[in-house]
C-alpha cells in the first residue's frame, strides 16, 4: 500500500474518534453544560444525521475541486468545527460543532476512498479499503479510550483539542504525502449520478446499513449487558472492550486480504456467522464464559466486514467519491437504526438480550439481501469485477 493510504487511514481514525468519543465524555459534558445525559447522547445521532444528509451534498459541491485540495479543505472544516466544540459555551453551540465535523467527515470518507482506489487500482481496492477503514478500528481501540482518559485527567474540552491537534497534523501529512491527481476534468459527476439508477447499488447500500446496524445494535448496549446481565465487575468491562477492539483490527486485516477476489463469499459467510454469533450471545447472555467468547467473535467478524461491503458497492457501480460517500451515509443509517431499535426492545421490557436478538434479525435481513445478487452471479457466464478486476457492466441489472 502507498504511504498516502495510511496517511488517509490516520485521518479517518481522527474523524471517527470525534464521532464516537462523546460516549466516553457524556458525564463531563452533561455536568459542564447543564444538560441531561440523554441530551448529550443525542449528539451521536446529530453526527450520524449530518453524515447521512450532508456528506453527499458536500461531495457534489466539491466535484469540480481536485481531490487533494478537497481533502485539505474538508480537514480544515473539521478543524474549525472541532474548535467550536471545544469552545462551546452551551449545548446548541456543541450541536453546530457536531454538524460541521460530521459534514466534513462524511465527504472526507468518500473522497479518501476514491483517492485510495486511484492510487492502487481496482484489483486491490479491497485491501486499500481494509487499510483505510482500519482507521475506524483504531479509533475504537485507541481513540475512544484515549479521549475518555484525557477527560478524566483534565476535562472533556481537552479531548476535543487533542483530536483537533491530530487533525492539523493530518492536514500537513496530506499536503506532503498524498499525490495530486483526480483533477476536475477526470471526474464525471454525471456518470456517477447515472450510476444511482442501478438497483443493485441500492441493494448493496441496504445490505451495508443492515449489516453494520446489526453489529452496532448489540455493541451499543454491551456495557450494561456485561455488568447487569453477565455480572462482570465494572473493572473487567474496559478489558473486554479492549479485547473486542483488538479483535476488530485482526478481523479487518484478514477480511481485507480476501475482499477483492472473494467479495460475495466473504459477505455471505460473514453475515451468516454474525447472525449465529448474535443468536448465541442472546441465548447465553447471563453466562460469563460464552459472553466473553461471543464478544471476541463479534469483534472479529462484525465491523471488519466493512472492506468487503465497500468492495461490493464499487463492484456494482464505480469507485467515485459520490458513490462512496453515499455508502458512508447508508452505513450511518444503520448506526442510527440499530441502537434505536435495540433501545426500543429494552424499553418494551424485553431485557438486555433484546438488542442482540434485534441485531441478529438485522443481520439475517442483510444476508437475505445478498440472495438476488448471488443468483445473478451464478447465472452469469463471466466473472464479476469484484473478483477479477474486470468491469461488471455486462452483467449488471
């Protein structure tokens, strides 16, 4: 992988840390700004909504801007938004900051994916996406715990400033290490928009939303599941979270190796396994040993499906920034939907196993969305681009 891919992965880690770190800063923000814990929790939904709606619009607005310049501008917007958050004197100022950073992050993910494919070629897009999305996994393992640690030692604003400083370093790295290219005259926005007429693309988006939503549905409530259902001590929970995060890094690396040539088998096997893992988790939620095992398995197989999910999107459409940005929006629909449905299950009195059952149902639905794609592929005479690097236009619906 070119060095530029890893530079962009670090930037993705920085941006994703901002998305998830509120979970570790809830108490500090709540007491400082005088709002409820629930109100602070809504900041996660605000961020996800900004990515769903604003990212594609911002990507279209930047379609006439060279890719490298777009990356720098988006990081600059992120720095401004993060600084506003660190200086926030009331809740609504923090909401504005979350919207700004979400807009920048969503468009950055899409442009970064397009740059990575341009640098490595379609035949290695799965490995490139594995490296890029590895930044998300590192944010889970390092970014969130680091932000919480800083908040405990200083305050929540220091956590915001720390991420802002890393974003400034990323701007310098992009300027120095990401090669120019992808100029406006090489970007065909009309062709990208025409790609959205492809129903298989929307099917892939649906798969991705359900797949990631199924994992997040269970993961969001993992802390109370571990302490209240499985009766682990509170001091054990951070250890299990760390093991979960390490498992996602390992799983992401493995999936990235196979995502190019075996996209569909990886997704079919992965989603089948996620469904079984969540069912097993729900059935044994009060037993510590199975819970620990299923936590590790969910880390190995859940979020690491991201490279294969992204590779499938590009195999049925194109590698453009807009297609990849909308993919990020689709995933964030799942991020919003999974925890919301899981919370409804708990509120309905179904217990802490409810998010796991709901996640299993979502994973099963994601698996079902693959069936038409697999039938079409089995009836096609030529191999698809997702495995051979050839354009699959000839077999596209």
